């Protein structure tokens, strides 16, 4: 997470709600056609915030002051997913241009203007967008430009080289040792790398990637970041002398990325008992912890109306990755689809106004309309993700199973071996990045704000 707001802002959030009214009349999810239309309306609304194609602006990144680099990567990934689910090519050129502009000189999503503050999670989220583009046959970059699959592989190689044995293994949050967070090993960094590796294994059939997944999974389990009994997922470990205790904070995107990774591995291993058991435990805990009466919540902050601007991103990622999980592990589809439907309805019900005047809240389980912070972009992006998550499980979606073919993006370098079909078919990855900088400090502030709210 990039840090929580100060106490005055906590109080301001509590005062910022108004009575919850009627949903915007143009948003509906009653049929697949409704879902596609609603996704299109929201996509147009969300893309209106993007100026990267205009003179004086930087392609690929959002200019709003509250947006971080990782969230721009997730934004781009949302539109890869949008193209995959709807077939609408309206935004493809903007997305392709934006993603390619951020690959950096080493073609690893480490552009010059981010290198001093780049986290492993930031870089990996952009790689997941490239991975999604390869999986869903998003239009290939021009010849001479790096190709989607190659970009994903390069980031994988970069990050595997950064694994170390402090606290038994895993990936540090920050890349540069001077940055706050370098001595924090968080689930989202290791989980994102595991997810990237699992999807590369599924897409290419190369089991060298499986070894990385297993190594990271063993570390997460042995470090008690995955609770062996409950399936709960905790945020990370602070490296402090010999003290490597797991942090007790639970955030939705952490649980979701590991659930999705387990689903990819379940699919890749033709339904192995080991991965099914892991998947059942993780998904059960996630659905119990991060849904309230069927509606997605960020459990650590929503009850107190104290969520930061990382939380809409986290919740949106959870919904996309849950849809992906259901596509890869059909035995979970009914349970997940029910949650996604209830959530998507609640999400669109918490949007007011039309077009340029539309505002959306991210507190979907609240009876009041909690006005968005800052520009409102992140809240709208989360609503779009909720609709696309449901759309991904509609009967008419014809996603291509990346394991059914040996094709890669044009000019990609090494995959020639075909792999056998797998049960289910993968939904787009998602976007990339979620709450991150200043995690250990941030969650303490969150709990402090929560305590203040209860006084």
C-alpha cells in the first residue's frame, strides 16, 4: 500500500456520506446484453480520465494525483480484459501504446521515471497485463517492439533472480534497498510472481515455471502467511534480526491472487488433489472473509468507513481473479458466480448520475452513498471490474484456453511445444498491482483509525 491517510482525513471520510439513492438508470446486469452495455458505459466513463494519448502527457500512466504506477498498470489490464469479454476494440490502440511506452529500456516494465521507487509488486502487475494480452490474443505489438509473452517472461526472470533466503525465502516488497519496504516480504509480491509463473506454465507447457510456484508456495505456507487451518492469507513479514513473524493484516487481493494461482495449478495439473485441496481452503476463507451477505467488502476497513484509495483497486482485483478462478476450476463456479452477481448489482446500485456527472461509491454493502475520494476514478474502475467479473462467467463468453494451443504472440521467442487441453478456461488476469507502499506502517494507521472510530 502506498500509505493510509492521516487522522483528519479519517474523520472526513466518516462525514462524507449522503443518503443512498437510486442507481443510475443506464446501468443494468439482468442479461448478458445488459452486462456488455453496462461494461461499455463504464469503460467509456473510466477511459475519460486517461490523457496519455494527448500532447504533454505520458502514455500508459494516469495523471490523477492519487494514482500510483501500479494502478495505471491495473487500469491497462482492465481494458485488456474488457476487449476479451466484449470484443469491443475501441480502446485497443490506446492500451497497446500505453503499455508499450512503459516497458522501459530493458523491456521489463522498469521505465526510467519509476526505477528509484519501483516495487516488485508494481513491476509484476504490469507483467500480468502483458500476460493477459498474450492469453487473450490482444492485438500484437508491431514488429520490432517487445511482444506480450516475452515481456511477461522477462519480468519473471528478473524477479526470480531477486529471491533470497532472508526469513526463509520469498520476494521483498521493494527492489531498492534504500526504500521503505525493502525489509518487508509481502504476499502480493511473492504471490504475483507465483501467479505469473503458474500462468506461464499453463500457457507454454514449460514446467520450469512450476518449480517457482512450488518454491514460493512452500515458503508462504512455512512462514504462516497462509494459515494451514483456516486458509486465511496474511499480508507479509518484516525482516528484523531473527524475528520473522507473519503480519496479521488481511487484504482481499492477497487472498485472491493465491486463490487464482491455486486454480491455475489445479487446471495445469489436470485437477490434482493437492491443488484442489489448497484451492478449496483458500477460496472458502476468501468468500467467508471478504463478502458480507454476498457483497464484496474490504474487511479490515469498510466496517469503519476508513478505506484508503488502494482498497478499491484491491477489491476490483479480487473480483477479477475470482472470475478467473471459476473459469479454471468449474467446481467453484456456482458459488463464486452467486457472489459476483450480488456484488455487481450492489456496485452499480452505488453509482449515481449519468455520464460526466456519474459518481460511484466503493462501499457497496453500506446503505448510504459514501462519496468517492479525489477524482472518483478508482471507485468507478472497481465497479467496472465487478461487472466484468460477472460477465466473465456468463454463458456466452467464449474465452480461449491458453493451454489448448502452442501459439504465442508474433515474434515471441521460445514456445513450440503444444500442451494438452485442461479443464475450464482462464479468465483474464487482472490488472496488475494493489495496495502496497508503506504496508507495515499503513496497517497500523488503519487499525488506529478503526479504534478511533469505535471510541
